[in-house]
C-alpha cells in the first residue's frame, strides 16, 4: 500500500469519525453551528486530497494540497473552540483534535517537499 493511499484512507477515517461523533441532534445553536461546519470541512479535506492525486499539473496538485491544509486547520480550530466552550464530550473532541494536528503536520511536510 502506498503512502498516498494510506493518507487518503486516514483522511476518510477522520471525516467518518467526525460524522460519527456529531451525527446526533445538537442541544444548542452553538453546538449545531460548529458540528455542521466541522462535518463539512472534515469531508472537504478528504475530497481535496483525492483530487490532488488526479490533478494534471504540479501547480494544480499544490493548490489541492493547500486547500486540504486550509480545511484541516479549520477543523482543528473548530475543535479547539468546541473544547473551550464545552460543546461536547471532551475525550472525543480531544481525540479528533489530536488527529487533526497530526494531519496538519503531514500535509505541511508534503507541501514543503514539492
């Protein structure tokens, strides 16, 4: 299995984990707002990374990676806000945030190598 495939699967798993944690009725406006945005941005990370693999030019590949990086940083900040505002289960949020931070580092490394 190639490293790109492993990362793609990891990004899909991250998006799926977000859905599993937040696929329940929200109790407050804030928890609904941040949950919905997190679901969108986590899915976008995976989708943009898969587009990276099929991009035609190096410039397009870098652009897709940068979009994925922007989206995972958004996920990370969203999770930090939810943690500080006590909007969900701290253990689940912390686990997702840890994974988001690791993905940020991986994507930065890939971009810097190009």
